[in-house]
């Protein structure tokens, strides 16, 4: 009798272990690639928050430059990204990797890129940068971001198109560019930077885009969600959520301003997700939670 009880007990323990193992192994692990732009940090951390709190997934964040971000999704080392600026900014990456990636469409409409200056500057067009006095005031510098970013490539084209060979496009980072801009703005000094919206700097400072009569920077853009091939079969719930993820520039700006004000991206994303249940529920509609 005792042997029988022991056998039953061991069987129960084994079943519990198997169930626990299945539960653990079934917890999906998602790798999200993103660039260190304030806008992409914001959107990717919001996606991370929903994946973890609503879908029960674990998320690995892969902060890289634009080229490796696209390459990672194309070769499957990343599952997806919500940071593809199209049709202009990341056009070269789409041409190179598009056949190996699935485009789930726009997650945000009405973005813009270009050269930006403080509104107090007496300059309105990129062509005005050719003025020698203006060039001297700007120390012949355009403050850029990470090398390899789409906006940097486009700005190099703009320098050629507008005959601005006397200017140097300075490589830095999104954060360093914004800090340099804020410093100049606070001192009412001239500065020109590579800019894009949505970005908190347009909410915190009175800025304007320089007109682009040659259309180098293109028209308004969209931010697209891109996933690796096979994700729909491997992680159908993750795929469905990413396919349904979309929000507005105003939504994004709220999170960015929280981060710029001192909150961590995780804290700001969590606050926004908890404060917007209707939008989040629409993103996960049709998914068994």
C-alpha cells in the first residue's frame, strides 16, 4: 500500500514538473530592435509594456543604429521593430532589406523630418544657409545625430543639392543634439539641427522647419511596424498585437515629455498604458489573454 501511495505521489510530482516546464517554455520571448531616437524609445517601450503586461511575454530590447535595426529584423536576430520611417528617411534600408521583412503598415501618421532652427532666427529656407553671414553665425555647422541614421544621409544630400559645401554635418546622438539645441535656445543663439516630429523639443521650444524647395527631405512621413518573416506562425499573438498597434503623434508626445521630464522610459510607458485602456484594448482585441 505504501509503495502504491509513493508511486502515485511521484507521478503527481512528475506531472506538476511537466506542466511547469510547459508553462515556462510557452512564455514567448520577443526581441525588439530600435534606434535611440526619443520617438522610437517611446514607442518601443510602450510596445514592451503591453507585450509583458497583457500578453505575458518577456521582451529583450536591442538598441542599435538604423542599419543594424533593419538588418536584424531581416536576418531574424530581432523579431520586429516599430521604428521604420517611410517613405523617405529609411528608403535605402527598405530597398536593401524589404524583400526579407514583412511590413505591417503605419503605426503613426504625420511625421516630418528636416532642418530645424529656433523661431527667433531670421531664416526661413535651407537656401538661406548659403548666406555667408548666416554661415559664420552658425560656425558653418549643422548639428546632426547618429551616423547612419536616415536623416543624416538625407542631410548629406541636402548639403550637396543646396551647395552648402562650406558646412560640416556634425555626428553626435539624438540626446546630444537636443541638449546642444536647448543650450543654444536658452542663450538665444543661432543653431541649425537635424529635426523630426514627433519630438519633445518642439513642445518645449519654439522651433520651425526650414523650407525645402527642392524637396530633398520629402513630404510628411509615416512610422511603420516591421517584423521578421515567420513571426505570424511562430508567435501569432505577438504578430496580431504588432499588426494592430497604432497611435497618434499626440499620444507619443505625452510619453516623450514624461521621459524628458525625468521619468524612465519604463515608468512613462507604464503610466501611459495604464491611462489609456481603450486604445490598449483595441491593440489586443481578438487575442486570448
